[in-house]
C-alpha cells in the first residue's frame, strides 16, 4: 500500500469512528434531555475568602446510589464560572457545558475564583497560584459532598493552567484532565505577544478593564465567524452585573511567568484540545508539551472551524464529543509479559 493510501485509509477509519461515536453522544443526550436537572449552590472557604460553587446533575443525590463520575470545570481570566459554562441563548440554543455533561451522566461542578462572580472581592490579583488554592478548597468540598476522592478536571485558557498547576501538586485528586485553549511556553503566540505590551500595567495594577467590547472581542479576535456574534452580548449581559473590572494576575502570569505547568509533573491522562484558529498558542508549543507528558494515555485534538473559545464555538458539538469520548474511554489493559 502506498503511504498516501495508508494515510487516507486511517483518516477514513477515524472519520467513521467519529460519526458512530457522535451518533452515540446524540442518542445519550436525547435519552436524557427530558430528565430534569438538579442544581445547587455551595460555598467553599479559603481562609476568610468565600468561593461560590455550582453543581448540576440529573436528579438529586440519594443515599446509597451509585456515585456519578465528577467533572469539575475551571474558568479562565475574563469571565466567571456561569458566564463561561452555563449559557443558553434567548432562542434556546444551548452552550452550557454543565447542562451537556449533566445529561451525559456526570455530576458537574464549577466555581467562581477569588475576585470573580459571586466569590469574595479582595485586594489580590488572583494569579494562578491563588487559583490553585481556590481549587484545593473547592475540590475538598466536592469530595466531601460526593464521596469521590478522584475527579475529572477541565480547564479552558488560564483555567487550564490553574487545573494543570493543581494537578502537579495534588495528583491523588485527579482522574482525567482536559486542557482546552492551553498554552505551554507561549512562544510565538499572537495573543500573548499583543497582551505583553501591557505587561508594565499588569505588574502595577491588580485590576484591568473588561467591558462589553472586550468580551465581544474574545469571540472574534482570532477568526471571525467561529462563534455566533450574538454570544458575546449574551455573555456580557450575564457577566457585567459583576462589574467591568477583573483581576490581572493570570494575564501577568501568562505574559511573564510561563511555563507554569511542567508536563513531566502531570501524571494523569490528558486530553489537550485546541481550536484550529486559536491564537493563544501555536501547534509547535502544544506539541512540545504533549510529547513530554509521561502518561501514555493522552490525546491531542484540534477542533476544526473553532478558535480560542471552544465552549462558545459554533463547532462546540465536536468539542463536546471529544471530551466525552476521552472521559468515558475504557481503561487500557496492562502489557503481557
């Protein structure tokens, strides 16, 4: 067989598998769409800091029932948890990761980090290290409420850096990791190159402007058309009730302190997933990270027709599918001797 034929055969096989798995995902969602979602809010404590937490699953938990797998979502630099992961458009179009994965059988949690959303407002710049401490408090509460010692962690953008940094110091808490819109060293990143022009400001200020125009730009800056322009306004309506200022800490870290996550110290299985047009990191940067991961159970997925914001992409369904397939993958058999 010629190399080209072999490549085409493999691509055709993967495409066929993707169609079948996508059909299974759609079937699972259809079966559970009618099931009511149970929601509850919690508060975790990080010293004197209160951290708002949110939970969704199908049906309230009951004593003695089989534990659902836990998926914890970690938000990024510019929006709080529910604006990032629980948006439904006025026309009913659903962008909610909480809804989607709750209906797929997960016990889904998320939280507002310090100085975001409903969590405490302090003088901190809420850098990645602060976010790791937030996750320590939050995941301890999740473990107590669910009885699950280990859970899946998903992070998008700087949320992926928070999740990765947490996984390095608390591997015992991690089942599987999903890093979306991640950046490793940031080499040749168009977004970070532009952002670094404000480095002196981030060093001397703990807050930056995050107004409606800035929120809209998140969904257009890399490649217009990858997200519905109306999404930006719906997210802004949700988020701006908390004000037009957000912390600078993650921007400071991403423009002057990379790398933050050391791949050799990330021991759990990892899905590294990016949009085709994401400007936060190059393919070379992510490939460098991916090849250094020590766990052979790892995947690198590119979502076509998507940019930085995968959760709010027009092509979010392939994104959901890739995550679901990774989180539900059967365990690999040990090697025989």
